[in-house]
């Protein structure tokens, strides 16, 4: 596989309005925050950002808005040289998230608002020239459309013999999105979703998801916060990879997306093994939380 090929990240992008507080505000209170800022957010959008910071070539595929408020997001994508040439557009206002960071506990609380913002469709996806990419990464959302998009990638590589890798960020709606996993090479299962399923550790989560799959056995990765991450390869070999201890915890927002980007970068560009790629992803996520945003991740290079 050519190391010059680009990663395509399929999902959503939103505006994050972030306030930094000494502690979580009490209900019905009126107070000032310590600081605040906005940034481009959304899982696939964040993965695109961290990949670009690490040195990868990346394109984002998601619904863009023509609304005035979206210009700041579009300008940031262009400034970072993240391609958007295949993105459809809508006149609807962009989705946004209100994020409260509390310094005393290190917690981050997110309230999402998308006002029925449209998601990209399989028809939109058909316009993409897949020959330009070496990896396609999907968010597990809108399963009726996403499964068609993933199937299109599977059909393309079967027809063309191209080693086009497929990964999935699986963090919501377990039963609804489970079928997506069968078509992927790598599935990253979130700790939050694993806990909702009653799985109390990364190994239990990896094995539990593997048992629920029917057709195909992708490699399964499950980040487990300060306990590191676990990975199960397609031959059912499991490994735990320890976490890297951050010298300080400043901003945990986007740590999971940083892990995902680190794993993709290590696998595609550095040609790391599964366990080594997960180890590098742990390192990226640990470094990300030491500062706000993502640009400081370039220090790892």
C-alpha cells in the first residue's frame, strides 16, 4: 500500500462551544467561567484534525452547511488542508455542542443539538473516487445509510483488488449499529458503550462484541481510559496495552478521537502491528489531554 494515500473520514462536524470552569455549575446559578472558546468538533472531524496534525493526508466527508455560522468551521478545515471536495451542502444551521469542562474533577459534560441536521447518504457517497484513498473511517451512526456506504467500499476493493482498509468508531446504539462491524477490518468499541452492555473491562468487551458478530471477524479495539486499551485480532488473540500516564490533565475532550487517529496513523503510515498501533494510540490520547485542542500533539513527532 502506498504511504501517500489519503485517509477518508466519514461522519459529522459540529461547532463546540467550550467553557472552562473551576467546578461544575450548580443548578439555577449565575456565574462566570474561567475561560472559553469555540472549536470545530464532531468525531470524524476531530479524527481528521489529529491525523493532519500527525502528518497524514486526510479528507473529510460529511454534510456541510451554507449558513453564515458554519464559515468558521469551513475556514478551519481549509486552513488545515483537510479536503472537503466531496461534501454535500445544506441551508440548515449547523449542529453545535455545549461543553462544560470542570477543573476540580477533570470532567467534561456535553450537550448536543443538531435540530434534525441531515446526514450524508449512500447516494452522496457514490460520487467519491475511492482509488484516491488507502483507508476509509466511519462513525457508527445512521446505520441504514452507513451500511450502504461501507458495502460500497467492500464492493470496490473486491472489484479492483485494492487494499482499502475500513475502520469503524462504534460508540452508540449497539444493536442498531452491530451489523456495520461485520463489514470492517477494525472496530473501535467505546468504553461507554461497553459499560452499557454490562462489560466491565476491555477484554470482556472485545470478546463480547466478537461473540455477537455473525459473518466476519474484524480486529476489535477497546480503549479503557486510564487503564489503557485492549485489542483482539481476527484470530482471537487478545492483548492488553497499558496506558501512558499524563503529567497533567487539562482537557479530555476529544481524547477518544485522538486515540482513533493515532491508531489509523500508526497502522497505515508506520505499518505497526495491531498491538503496537494500539500502544501508539494510547500515547497520542494521553498526550492530547495535557492541553487544550489538538495542535500540541505534533510534539509527539
